[in-house]
């Protein structure tokens, strides 16, 4: 939970916000900004809540964490849940699992909207004010401006991948996206939804501009430097199916992290999982906390550990070979070893990084290379990841056909990110991909069977948001 993040981090400066009520975000009071010095603007980035993709409320009495933006765990097709295990779930989680049109009730907050726009407000405060800071050098100001622009671009990228259709070059200019908000106007409305293409154009423009002024490396995984920004830009192109462009940015990221002053590399599960596992039956490995996790290039995490014993791998999915050490991150029983689950449930890590990471870098590089005809390069990258997740003798891949190799790499993504919600975005991304044509996505539980349809690749705008923005168009 976000509380567990806070205890590990030092908040250099709390965001100075009080007062007015926002209409467009359905967020509780924010308001007057009283930052003016370069240290104060820099300190805004060190708010621990910005590390988490979670909702929170800022009031005169302090900060109240809300829910995580974790609905994608229930949307993803490898997920299985049923009665009585799901009795503690929110209605929105069950509605999402059933792929219903209306996920949120009229009076419910929607972390998938709130979390990203709330954080966007902070980055807008910085982006709109830091160049007028009362002190600091021009270089310092430009670096902080670049960091704010890159962060707010990434938030818009995730928003459009919840509330806009998957990117399709032939329709993106008319597909409704999300509002682009670049001013810290806490009392204003969201404004109109712009097209998916317009959002992607904004994200690419912001990241491209930011990369120029960001430092080549960072001393903290909680802050955004050039390796994270080039990763983000590569990820955007990856989601657009522009694999050549993605490769340019992702190769830059790989080169930059090799010279990082803090280690950024894969963990070898053959070496570390036993060290991380406490000598207590049924307890999972304990991963390094966010600032120390070397697989993180930039930490932007969501909590998944709340759902042990609630969500499980679809019993019809056979994702892992018996020697795959990622199986040690799952459990088929509760902590006491008494309750036997219907399938594997994720037990570790407690938080999963949705931001730039080394495992995702290797997986995206591998898929981009396979799709552009570099079979040997793609094979080398996916084998590198696998050799850190299982004995080297079992990590080898021998696939000479590019299309088959792409399918294998996507399956590897499923193995790496099962029950984290991350795979939902691959379902969206590959929905119209001919390599995956004809695949059906099905959820079941004790109440029935549910089949994913095109309309449900997109979340409807939360009712609370629509109530504050009566002119905003909704999704079907």
C-alpha cells in the first residue's frame, strides 16, 4: 500500500496546497501554491506519493492516500477470481473482471482517472513556475522543467491507454482520447477530450523536448533522468507499432544505464531468490524496496500484494515450465498453508514497477528486433532475460521464424508480468494485430462466463467526472 511506500522514503518538501475544490478531477481540495525557490520546486518532485500510481487527497490537515490504479489486474485475461475468494473486492473490481460497460458506481472515486490527473497537477505547478524561480541557474531550471514535462507526458500516456482506444494509425485522429491539461488550474474544468492522436502527439513532443535538457543519469530511481525519458519515448512508439523508432530510443536507454552511477541491471533469480526468501514456510521472497531495486530505471509503482488469495492465474493457462523460478513468486496456499487456492496466486513482489524498468527494456527490445527482422538480436535479448529467471540450460530459445518469435516474446511478457495488470495493455496493444487474430479472451467465475469485446478495451469515463463535466463525451 502507499503507506508502506511512505515509510521508506524521505519527503524533501510536502506539496504546499490548500483550499479550492476541483471540478474536473473529482479530487478533494488543492489550491494555493507557495513555492518560489529552486529548492522548493526541486522538493516537489520528492513527494513520496508521486512514486505510486495511486490516488490521494491533499487537505489542510495533511495527505490522505486513496486507492491504487490497479483495475488492470482484473481486466487482464490471465486473471481468475471467483466466490468466495472475491468477497472482499470493490464493486469496480468485480465489474472490471466481468468486463461490464459501467465499472464505477455514480458515487465512486476512480483511481484510474484521479491518480494520474492529481499527480499531473503537481507537475504542472513545476512546469509553469520553475523558470521564474527566485534563484537557481538556468541549467537547474531547465532540468526541473524537463523533468516535469516528461512526467506529465507519461501520465497522459497511461490515461489514454485506459480511456482511449488502442492506438490505430487509421483512426487515431478521430478516436476520442483524454483531456490534455498543462495548467495547474485546480478550480477549472477538464476541458474537451482530444483525439488519441493528439494525446500521442503531445506525449511525444513533451518527451522529445525534455530529453534535451535532462541529465544523462540520476542518483535516485525515484527521479526522472534521460534514461527514463528515452525509455518512455521508446515505449510510446512501441505502443504505436512504430518499432524502428522505438528501437532508437530503447537502444539509447540501454547505453545510458550501462554508465549509471547506481546499478541498473537484471537480478539473477538463480542467485538472489533464495537470499530474499525468509526461513518461514509459505512466505515469498522479499524484494528490495523501491529506491534500492536495481531493475528500476525510474520507479512508478502500483501495489499488487493486496490480492494474494483473491486473484489467481487462469487455471487454463500454462505459462511456466517447472524450472522457471518466477513460480517462486506465486503460492497455491495461504500463509498458514491451510487454505488451498484454485490456482497460483501472486505473492511477491508486493509492489510492481509500471515505470521504466530493465526487464521491460529487454522485452521491448526483443519484440522490436523480431518485428524488424533481427532474429538473432531478438533471441539474444529474450534469452538474456530468461537466463536471469531460470537455469541457463533452460533459457535457450531456438526459433527461426520472426512471427513465431514475436509470439514467444509476448508469451514471455505474460510470464514476467502475470497478475500485475501489466498484461492488460498487451491485450489492448495486440487486439488488431494479425499475429494474434482469432484469440478469444474469457473470464469465468461462479456466476458465469464473460467474453471481452472491442468496446470494453476502453474504460467509460467515470460518472463522477462526467457529473463535473456535463459536456464531456463518454465512451460507448
